[in-house]
C-alpha cells in the first residue's frame, strides 16, 4: 500500500471480496519451524559433510560434486599456501590457470580454496572460502582465472603465479592418479609431496652441493624424506626441493645460507 499501515478509513478494509495480510503473511508458526529445520540441516551438511546448499555467497556443492572436486579443493589450498611463502609480501596479481580434466569441473570453488591458502598468511585463520574474494579485493589483489589447456605431461594441472615487484613466482600441481604432487616451481620441473615441511633451495649447479646440504641436515638431526632436483643448464642454477621430516632450525638455515653456492633457502610449511 502507499501508506503503511493501511488507514482505518480505507475502503479496502470493508471490501467484501478482499483479504488483507501483512507483508509477512507467510510467516506462520509452521513456516518458521520448517525454515529453522532447513537452516539446521544446511549448517550440519556444511560442517560435517562439506556440502553447501542455498548459499548466497558461495557456489552450491552437493555430495556428488564434492566427492569429485574435494581433492582439488584441498590441493588448491596447499598450492596457494605454498605460493604465498615464496612470493613477496606485496603481490599485485594472482593468476590461476586450469589445464586438462579439471576444466570439466566448476573451478569456482577451487579458486576460492586457492585464495584461502594464499591469503591466510596476511589475514590469518579468519580467512575462509567465503570471505577470501572480498579480502583479496580489499588488498587490491587482482585475481585472474584462465582455462588454457596445452599439450604436456599432465592430464590434470593447476598452475598458480604471483606478479610482484617486477618479477613472477609460480607453482604448479598435478594429480598422479589420486595422488597430488607439486610438479613445478618457478617454471622448473620438480616432484614434491604437498604436505609437511619443504625446503626450497636455489644453488649453483656444481658437484658436491647435494652432499654438503645432506651433511648439514644430518648434523642437525633433520631427515630428508624425498628430494627433487632441477636445473636450467649444466653449470647454471639448480633448484632443489626437499621434503623434510622436521623443520630446520634458524641456526641450520644460517649455515646453509652461508655457502656462496646457495643463492636462496626457503622453508615452506604445509
């Protein structure tokens, strides 16, 4: 009505063929009970099963879709967390490219998981899949998602890159069957497990470096679980990725960095 509430003298109040109801005419006791039950069921499904229904700020995820996309969500978050620890603190643009079979899925939820992992270093544990896009916008972070499949060794590939301070850092991940693996760092081919403690070294490609690093780690009781090596050319710059059983101390990192052949040493916590 033009005037709320309807004036007592309005002829509509005495019209014999008209029934008037308030705006919340559907808000009966039965309807409120049904709404409460539906809300409780939706919250329970989100917390216990990870399924999302009727959300206004998240893509819907039913149980069938979650069973397919779930591994990509967890892996995407870890890739984002990895990239955030090798990138400069101030990043201008985050690029996410999906290649292969993953393009058959709705990649929106995966992008949100990537953002969650990437932004938690800045926003802490309060960052989640719901508020990550808004937090990225508040930081002035441009997020670009592409789906460019190219011929290569992997049928299912997610590549992240961060542009900052005039340079680009990147990480790529793929599934070997049902097993996720980090397969590239800064465009160098590697193979590393995406969990636990990872030591990333850039060093001069020369004999004895691997042995020297292994000896230093052993002297500090740090065990190597797996190792992956890559280089740009013989005698050039090598990239060493080590999955460790425990985190190296600051003293150990200082000893590693003290060598003139070690260009950088970064510890990644996943």
